C-alpha cells in the first residue's frame, strides 16, 4: 500500500509509535483505539494503516524496541569481572536507563497481558534475558563467597522491582538528583546481598 502523498515514513512512522506509547501509558492498551492514535499524530484514521497493520503490532514493536535497546545498552555498560562491581554497575545502569523512559517502562511491565500468544512468547523471552543478568551476577557472587543470597532468582526479581520502582516517584528537580539516587540504590543493592558497595570512582 502506498504512503499518502506528501507523507514521510521516516518522520510519521516514529510519530505514530511515540503517540501510541504515550496513549497506551496514559489510558491503557485496551482503552486506546487506532482512531485515537491517528488523531494524536494528526493524520486520518485510514492513513494510520500505512504505518502499522494493527494496534497489536504497535504494542509488540514498542516492547521489542524497548527491550532490545535495554539489552544492548547493558552489554555496552557491563564492566565484567568482580560480581560486586557488576552489581553496583547494574543497579546504577538500570535506574539511569529507565528513568528517562517512564512510558516505555510502564508498557513493558503492565501490558504484557495484552499480547497475543506468539508475541507474548517473544517479548517474555527478551525480558527473561534481561532478568538473567542480575541472577547471573548474584550466582557468581555467591560462588565467590562475596554475597549471601537465599535464592538468586528471587533476589534478582526483588532487585529489579526495587530499582524499577524509582520511576514511580522520581521527578527531575526534586530533593535528590539522579547521581544521588543511583548511589543510594546501588548501596542498597549491595547491602541486600551482604556485600559492601565498591568505592566510588
């Protein structure tokens, strides 16, 4: 199907995805219609289908892009080596990456139930790849005798929930700046596994 005359897929396509993300986060996936997304972008409802076949595809694409970016960013940030240094780095990274993406984070965690089975399996696989990162760090820390954890998988899930929770209250310009929040949470992450946070660089 040809694009509407005068449109630019390189511009309108990203605007469609951004509008969908904003509306899904604000109203919930089920309450948002394709007509609402089109109106948010400023195009006709029929024209929207030149950029996406349906709402389900939009949702899956938003989640996939978020998780792909998350995994790639961690791969670039991972210091490797000592598990305590890695745990400190992971806690800081998770907050730093997510704090600027509140809508994407909300959708990735709250709208999984809205995905059809095949798309759910794909997105859940990406989520599990990321969740395996702190679990692996904790397992290595336990093996090295540097951390005390009753259950690495459970502790990893608790850690992610704690770090992601920053998005529910943090506001730019508030009492604590980002660096302070990162530091406090990194200290708590190390403390919850009986480890002392590494000296700040």
